[in-house]
C-alpha cells in the first residue's frame, strides 16, 4: 500500500508548537493550497489542509515557518477519531509531515522574529546587492 502526500501552499497562521506528556515536540499548522482551476468569476479556490509535524521536523517548522510563507511538505495522510466529554465522535484528517521545505526564495523570506530595526540577534541584515560598509 502507498500513502504519500506532497503539498505546496501558504501557512494560514504561525505554526503552534506543543509538547506531549512525554515531552515530544508536535507542531500544528494549516496550509492553504490553491486548486488548479478558477471559479466562473475568475477567483481561484483553495483547500485548507491540516498538518502535524513531530520531533525535529516540528522544531524546524516552528522556528522557520510563519504565516503567509509558501512551503512544500511531504508526508502521509492520517485520519483520527475521538469522543468528547459529551460522547460525540469527532473525526479529523491531517497530513503527518515527514519533510518540510521552503518554496520561495530566501530574498522573499522574512523570519518571524525579525524586528523593525532590521537587526536580528544583534546582527544587521543586509541585502547582498547593497554596498558593504567595509
């Protein structure tokens, strides 16, 4: 049997990092993936796909991915069920992410912890096309 999913889309919000009772990292995020066709009005529709990453992949996604960033993920499709406190059964289908990649150039990417002073961790970010100050 084969269960493999590859998606390219944009994050709908910043990833959410959590830890299990055994202190295992898990990161939840949603990708907006455009469909290949447009509606009659010319608008492109998107599907919103729930994704979950574990351990090192969760740490990577949480550290480097942010809302609006275009990314590629690959993994497997998984369906889970659970009963809530009222006995109602809930279903969720999500992609369990094995690999995550940037899908846009580094030039277009702004880290989510970048401040307005164009500095990060005490270093000034410069564009490689600018003249260097030395």
